[in-house]
C-alpha cells in the first residue's frame, strides 16, 4: 500500500499544505517544531482515524481555526485506488470519508491501509505498565483481523454495561446474578476469541522479533514474549471459554465487593524478556531502545508476510538515538523493504550515502514553520 499525496488544512501548524510523495522512501528534514511529525501524523489519521501523538483531536486543530481536514490518495493490490478524508470540527466531532462517502463507523477504516509507527514514545512499550502493551497488540491485530477489532469493541461495550450493573444495582444477590448472566455470556464469547487470537499472533510473532532484535542489536540475546491472561494461553477458543466461565464464578464475590469486572483480556499482560531476565525490571536504557525498535521492525515484516498489501512505515525522529552502525543496519533494512517509508529527522543523517533521491523512487523534503519544499 502507498499514498501518492497528503493534504493538510488547519492541522497543527500546517494551514494548507499539500505534498506529493515518492513510492518508496520519503525523508523529511527540518528543525524541531517545524512540522515534520505533523505530516506523518496526518498520514496516520488516514490509516488509523487518530493521532499517534495527541490523546485528543481537539489538540490537533490549528489554534486560529475551528476544524481540521486531512485528505490522501492510496493505491494497493486489494483496493486499486481510493481516497480517504478525515475531518474534525469542534462541537461536531470526527468523520471519515472513503471516496467522498462517509463511513458509518470510524473503525471500518482500520486495516484498509496497514501502518506501522516507530517513534520516541515507543519506549513506553517496554518500560511502562501493561496497558501500553495491550494497546500495542490490539492495534497490531486489529489491522489484520476485522473480526478481532469487532470482538474488542463488543467486549468493551459489554464490560462497560456489566460494570455499570455492578456499581448501581442494589437488589438481592439472586436477582443480581440473573442480571449479570447475559453480560457474562457476552464477555465469555468475545473475550475468549480475543485471548485465542492474541495467543495465535504472539506465537507467530516470536520468530520475527528474535530475527529483528539480532539484526538491529548485533547481539545474540534471545528475546521472547510471555503472554499472561486469566488461563493458560490457548488458540483453542472452546478451551478458553470453559476456563473463562470458571474464573468468572471464582471472582464473583470479589467483583460484587469491588463493583468492577476483574477477569478478562482487559487485564492481560505481555512480558518482554531478553534471555532469562525481564526487560522492564532489569534492562538497560540501550536494551529498551533496541527492543522497542525490534518490536516495530518485527511488526513491519509480519504485516509484509501476512497481508496482500505492504504496510506504510512511519519513522519519527528515531535516528538521533542510534549510533552509526545501527543507523546503517536500519537504513539498509528500509532500502530492502519494498513498501513505502516516511522518515523525519532533525539531525543531519547522511541519507545520500544509502539512498538515491532521484525523484522517481525516493524524495527528500525540508520543512520550516509549517511550510514544505522538495529538495532536488
């Protein structure tokens, strides 16, 4: 999959910017705060309906405007050619358009344009709590499995309603159990499929991670993942369902007391290891950076192997933390990857030593104060 152009209106410091992209590698240079990251964040909006930087759309609107609009054209193997637009207006919210037609649900866009993002904030994946890793794996799988995304959304709705019942109902225990049962059925149905799919993908992902960590680190530490959920992880949905029902029964008194759902994939953890030590607890800063980089490269090549369309790869200011050797390894990997890549950089990286910017396959751009120009 590739995008041929992106247009940004009132998108942070881009008042009205249009860029024609190269099909393979696009390098965007400029000082900090110039608007480099905003360009690739706009592409992320057109792939995932949201920013990979901001927690709310309202922070994306230019301070002198009341709305933003992002548009782009995409070409791929499954969908030969289509346009995507994303608009947000204060008071009206966000809308997604495909070929000028509004989508009924924002989630319908997920997976149409697979994307992988490598950014400085990826250090949270290895250093912070389980929610960061659940978010990573949910975003990962949702792009390759519409069924998983639907199960995830349905599970969240069911859990929200179940929690509301636990918090607000004041009748007898017998009546409460009767009211809980329909929500338990939904939790087990959706949650078991989520756990089985996470197990399947993480089992496959292990080999990709090991290969990319050895490539980028140059070391022979063995990285691996441990998926922790309410039962022994299994790809067999029936096995997970049976165990889920048992665990809900065991947790009932605790849940009635705490007034919250305590069992399910919303509490899962993915533990990262290097050899026999847990990365989060014992890894050095360098090991954390390399592990996060390997995770995203593994995701890129997993998508490339599993999907009919190659993913778009967005790299935001990642070369500043890499030495010359690892910069060379990463750039060579990107050159060999046939998909479209976008790189932002504030530091003078010698890209010309590795890439020919001939205008046909690769292009280089400079950004200053929300204005972009192509460097020829």
